[in-house]
C-alpha cells in the first residue's frame, strides 16, 4: 500500500482508499470472489456438519457408538435406578450404559417417532400402554423376545407384535390426604363432584402428562363414552385444578406430608402412600382410592435402526433381571412385572393394587385418544 | 387535529446556520474531508439545502450533485479522464489508479448477486423449505390437499379463545409499554442527570435476557414462597403480562426516546410560547410527532408478544395457552400436525396484520407530518434505527440505536437545552414516577432471582452453584455446567453464521438500485428475511426435524442442526442492527473509494465495515445473546445428550423439590450472566473511543472529530434570537 504525499491530514484513512499496488490491470471479480469465499466457507461447514456428524461437543463420538462400547437407553423423565444396580450392567456386559432422559411418556414417544430415521438411542424404556400402539404403528420398534421374559408378560403384551417387553406396572389412582379426608381410601368417582370436595382436587393435564391421561381414561372407562365429558364439566364446576405435570400436581399442589400445596386430593399412583409416612408415625398420611384406578404398564423395547442392537437387547434382559426388578419399587414406585420379585414390606401393607382396575382396550385408546384429548381441551381446559 | 399555527413551515429559518439543523444522517459525510479533492470539488460538495430538503433525506440520489450522479452511473468510469470536473488536486491521482476497465457493471452485478445468493439460499433451505413442508403436511391427507383443518378448528370455541388470548396479551402489553415509554423516554432521552446511562442500560437489558430466565424470574417472584406470592398470581394471564412488559418496555422507550431526542423541539416550544400548557403541548404537538415511533415500536412489541413462547409455557400454567404454546402442544404432545399447521397459518396472519398495521399507521403519520413540516427532522433520524425506515425495526433495539446510526440526540452542532436540563420533580414527576416503577419492575425479579438462587435446603450459600458441575443432579447425561459450555459453543457458531449472513444481506439491502424491479426484489427479500420473527420458533424447529433428515442434508445428529436454527432466529435482529448504519453510509464514499481503485470487497471493508463497526459488534453480541437463550426451536432439536442450558433449565423445572428449583435458578443466573456479560463487554469496549483519547484514525469517530463544527446558536432560539 502506498501513501500519496499530497493528500490531506489523515494518511491512514486515505491509504485505505489508495489503489492496491499489485497487478492493477488484471480484470477481476472481487465481489464475486469474496462471495465465493463465503460460499466455500459455508459449504465447508455444512459438509463438515452433515457428513462428519461430529461437532465440537462430541469429540469422542467415533467409536463410542460401536457395538462394544456404549449402549444408549432413552427413558422418560422420571427414570431412576440405584447406582450400584446400574453399575452391574457394565460389570456383566462390558458395555457402558448411557441414560438419555426425555420428557414424559407421550412426548418421548412423539420424539421417537419424529426421529425414527436417526434414532435417539438404542433402546427405550417408559413407553406405557396408552402410547404403545402409536409407537408400534409408527415403526419405531424392532421385535425382540427376551430369554428373561416369562408367562407373566402375556396379559400385558397382547397385540404388541412382540416389539415391547413389559417391565413394570402401576395403578394410577386418586390419592387422598387422610388428615383432611379421613375416609379417603374409599372415595369413588361419584364422590368427587359432591360439594364437600369443592376446590380439593388437582389433576394433571392429560395432554402433557401420562398419569393425567391414565386418570382421564379411568373416568372414560367408568362413565362411558356418553358420560365422561359431562362428569368432567361437573368436576370443573366443583373447583377442579389442572396443572401441567405430575411433579407439579403432587409436590406443589397436593397437601401430603412431602408436598407443599393445599389440595388434599390428587391423581397419583397406588404406590405413592408408602413414602408418605410422617416422621415419628408408623402409617402413611395418605391413601389411594382403589375404586378409581387405571392400570399403567411400562414397556421397554429395541429401537429400529439402533446403532447397537446387540447392546439394546442386553439392556432389555437387564431390565428384566432380578436385581433391577427388585430395585424398581424403591426407585420408581412401580410394581415389578416379575411375580417372584420380593416387594418392600410397607408396600404389602400400604400400597395394595386395585383388584379391579378400570381398563380400556388398547385399540380403543389408539382410535379415540386424539378426539378425547381435543374434547377435554375444549371443554375442561378452555 | 389542530396544529399550532406557529409551527415553522420551513426546516431551517434563515438565521440558523446549516449545522444547527444538520441531521445525524449527514454525519458520515465529514469523513469526506479527508478524501481526495475530487469529491470535495465544488460540484460535489454537499449543499446544505439539498441535504436538508425532505427529498434529500429520503432519496439519496436526489441529494447528490450532478457530478456524483455521474459517479454512480456505470458508464462513467470509461469516460472519466476526459469528463471529470476540474479540481486543483486532480494531479495527485495517478491515472492508473482509476483503472477504468476494472469494474465492469456486469461484474459488479454478478458479485452482488453472488452475495445475495448466500442468504437467499440459506433462507430457502433452512426456513422456507422446512416451514412449507410442515404446513403442507398439515394440509395433505392421503396424498391430496385437505383444507378441512381450517373448518374444524374454526368451529371450535377453543381456537377463538386461543386467538383472543394471543391478541389480547400482545395488545395489552403494547398499550402498557407505549403508555410507559413516553414518560420514561422523556426522562431518559430528554433530560440529563447522573445515573441516566445506568437506567438506560437497566431498561434495555431485559431484551437481551433469555426468555427462560425471565419466565423463571417471575415464577420465583410471584409463585408460592416468592416475595409477591401473596398476590395469588401464580399462573395465568397476569404473570405472563408482567413478564412481557418486563421484556419490552425498555425496547419501546428506546425506540421512542431516540426518535424524540432527534425531534425538532421548536414546534413544542412555539406552542408553549403561544400559551399552551405542558399537557396541551404534549397532546397536540409532541405526541402526534411521536406517533411514527410509537407505531413502529408498538408493532414490534406486538409481534414479540404474540409469538412469546417460554414465558407463556412457564408462567401460563396448564390452562392459559396461546396460539404459540398450542402449536407446541399439538406437535410435541399430540402429534396433531393438521391442527398445528392451521394454527401456524393463523399465527402468521396475526403477525402480518400487526406489521401491516404498524407500517400503515406510521406511513400515514409521516405523510401528514411531512405536509406540515414537523417531519423534516424525523425523516432523517437514523437513531431510531429501522423504524424510521421500515418499521420492523430491530435497529433501534438495545444499544444498537446508539451503535447504528444512533447519534440521534447528540447533534454535531451542540447540545440542546432540552437535553441538558436536569429533571425537576415539579415538571417531571410523571416521568420520574413511571421510570421508578419500571426500573423496579425490571430490577425486582432479577434481584429476587439472584437471591433465591443462593437459598439451598442447607441454608444460604453457594450450594446450588456448586451443584451446577454435578452431573447426577441435572437429570441429564451431563451437568448444567457442561450444558452451559455447549450453549456457548453452539451460540458462537450460530452467532458467527448469523453475523456473516446478516452482513451479506445488509450489503445487498443497503444498495439503492434505480430499477423498479430491483427495488421490488429488495423489498421481497427484506420481508422474507423478517419472516422468522413472525413464524413460531416451534414451527421452525419441527420443520427442521422433518426435512433435514435425509441426504444430502441429513443433519439429524449433526452439531450444526441447532446453530442453524438459532442463526435463523437471530438473523432478523442482526440485519435490523447492521442495516441502518450501512444504509446511512454516503454513497459518495463508495464512489470515491472505487474511483481510487479499491476493489468492491475493499470498499466494503474500508468504508461500510469501518463506519458500521460498532453496529457490527453490537449485532454480534445480540446474535450470541439470542442464540444462547433460544428456547423454542432448540427444545425441539436438542437431543437428551446435547441439551443446551435453557432447555436443561426448563427440564429441571418439571422435576420435584426445592433442590431442583434451586439448581434451575442457579442455572438461570449463569445463563443471564453469560448474555449480560457479552452485551456489557461490547458496550464498554466500543464506548472507549468516546473518551477524550484520540480515536483510531479512519473510524467513524475520527471522522466526527475532524469534522468542522462551527459553534451553533442554541436550538431553542427561534430565528437565531431569544424568544
């Protein structure tokens, strides 16, 4: 760059506008050249991203997906197992188990459907019986028959094409705070619309929460296609509160010993009461109303197109193994599917299963769920 | 509306020297002082009258003398040696420097087309294609088009409630912000007092804050156990409204304030002299003059509120849903693409209507003002950023107003008394009270957020912050600290992309083609570019999922998936920040540089980029802040093992217990600190040249410093005399 002596005061600035000294006569397309530089850079980044698939955040990705290294288990948001039980998996198989918690069961299934061309992981745990038919219809799952699976699977897996394996089950029931409602264990759906229970019930939004959906299905089973909407309108008129998820309903709105809210009635699990024993007492302060239960079964399966299908199968076997089954009640408050599994003592006393839970045929659920939810949205949520 | 008769019909009465009324738009031109004599030749010298006539400010071509006109003409370069105007310094130019054969018009056009092609291709591939695919999927059933979705949704009362809520929350926020912005702006942009800079920064800051942080801050404030928990406004309309006002009031005040600061104060003074009280002068003179800024800012605020996502999701509860959150529920939870597509179309309609309304109101107002002469100064105000130009105006956002052409309010000719005066309680009590209220409104949730983040189950302490590094606490495969690091990397990539694309767009849009078709094309480009603001981020994210999943663009598991979406969301803001200063660059500088032999890229680097570099820095900071806080699209695209900090915070909110809430609060403070720090660093770094230190040569400030600034009489004098 040359400076011309006769120019006024600010030479540096003037120099910026002076002609480049090199090759002044060669015609060029500098704008186009600059542009092509940008194009090349952009294309390079896209190609690097699209083909490589290894961004800065996954430096160890190559090989980590290999059949021997890691197996990825997609779970719903409330998955939990003891650390030592999880460590057993690595000890038994030599595989590292990576947990990928997603949202609630419904959102997780939808996410799996949307990403089925590039699965989130290898195996999935937490698809429940209200979403199983959708996941299978969308081709998310690969068939697998675990050698650990016994005849106890049969009542749960009819119509599932061998693509899902039942791991645990639970009853979604109304839970009552016995300190406010002493007869809470004997409540029925009919009671909830009575004036004495005004402003006492909180439930989860069935569109965003699987226990919420299960509770809605229980009312549909109890009241029938013709009566359930009328029943919910009556509940609404009686001061029903709907919140987004189970955590919010149970911990923020319910009045139980470990909760912070004011409402003594909540849609939760039959297995919730054992953990509600107040300090210094011997019996829980809450109880499940067994006439309001809907049975929820949680399944695991191998994802279609898994990077590590061998590992995924081992995960299913692992989830059915005795140590995991025994760990389930304490960690996730669900009943293990294997009948030979010992239950905690307090479960036998305070967390009985409903003898006759409400149920709906999976085909009915699959065919009508969207319509029910839309009607619920319109009429109850507003 | 009655206009005070004393309104000066002409912009500059004879007694006022040119500089007193020189608009900020002219400021780049002093740079011409150090250009070679060709441009400063008598012909080319800017005539003050031409620059101040309304047409001059509107159409740059008309402002140029015949010579500069020829300079712009593509054929000129070949004839240059023989037809140039005589100049005493002509001999200093070496003939070869002109290189008449170098820049053929077609080459220029090809270059420009190539620059335009990159952002156009980006928008086509990463915006139009995914969104169109998603919408089309909603309207096809079994291979044929199916429009019954509209009928079904129109027949549902809930749909109309959703639309009513969306419009209602946006309108309510806009009205509150507009009502608050006028008094706040009058204090922060028309008065001088210690702490003004701090207050301005405080009010502007929320705009850069991630929406998840704001949602969480208001939840901690209004929820059970919060300091305002006794109000019982835990969820529903009111907390959402509070959060939206928090977000937007500073933005509105900024748009109005920068506009107001550059407004000619004399009509109001004349009204006062003629006996109007302060309220009457405000109502009949000032407010009508501010209407364009109110309309521009208002339509912007309406737009942001109608598409608000995270605040509604976090604060609305299960029963308060808007169109935006309903799109989310329909897609993520129910997989009902048909309803989602219809709602997306509805939302685009609402947004387009708001934009159209804002643009129309402003244009009508401007026309009226031009007729009465009030608008003369305002037409040349870049301080409002884009609002003065096209109303969608992110340019006025945040500090961009100052960075962009934002010298509005600080005129080269000297400060006006209206600016210099300190506020007094007797006169300014409405402004002082409103500003105090708004400052509290903004500071309280943030202070409370920081305070609550220190509360752990084991008493006060840093426990929540220490837990940020603990992977077992986050409920994710990684700790929140890792999520924060990933957020930063992703946002850097997204910000770099948005900045590069924004630059390319601004280069193209700052040209002033004479052909009508070219201007039309520019206009179309401009609108498509702004569309990501009006399309739900959820729709964008969801569209990404269903389109970018196969060769040749299989980005499903790519690192670039999230940065691409975030760049798309940040791009409109980047362009609105860079474009106004780029547009205000005097075209004669380009011409002079070209004449001197600079290649187009060099012209860009030495002229446009140098003049707009503060805006570039601010735009980069904004791009980072927007990307790092982006929630709507990212929540769709983030996989469980590649979660960003905002998504991780939101997931934590769904988990039980005070510990998880505490961790989420600590994460929110970390996230807010990241964005505020980046913005603040940009501010301080780029404010340095303002100090008495010698500014770097060649910068805009250097141009200002060397500009001749003869002392001007105070602007409050009419015709140069004291009233």
